[in-house]
């Protein structure tokens, strides 16, 4: 499913990834994505690390305001950056199909 935000088209591949990788494999991929975007010294995703590393995810065309908006959207504790839990939560929220199946995924993940 594709969605459009500020002229940027996002294709939701998460449901296919879960299907192919399983819950544990998908969670590992989310963790890898977080590691790719985070500031290595701070251990969180900052505006600077997101701006510097977002091209790895094909987001090089996003404006500074779009990147700040992404951080604000996921920043649950108000510290201006994303820890791994906030990042993972944001990724789930951005995938409508995964949100529909999130209860099943959570139950499966808790049994691992």
C-alpha cells in the first residue's frame, strides 16, 4: 500500500517483510534500521543523524522540516530524539496494515 506525505510516496513493505522474515526477523530488521539512523555516540536518532543517514533509506529528498516532523511524530518522551522503542513504535504506527495485525504480532513477539 502506498501513501503520500508532502509529495513523498511511501510504499508499505512491512507486512511483506513480516510474512517473509517472521516476527523475530522483522524486529531485527527494525533494530538494524534504528542502528543505521542513530548517532553512534548518543545511541539515539537525532535530527543531525537522521539528516546525515536518511539517504541510506531513500529519503534524501526530504526537507529539514520534514525530518523534524518525523522526529516530533515519534518522540514520545519529549527529549527531541528517538530511542529504539520510539523508533519501532513509530514504524508500526506508519504501517496501517501492521497496525491492524499488531495484536497478533505482539502476542507472537511476547512468546519468543
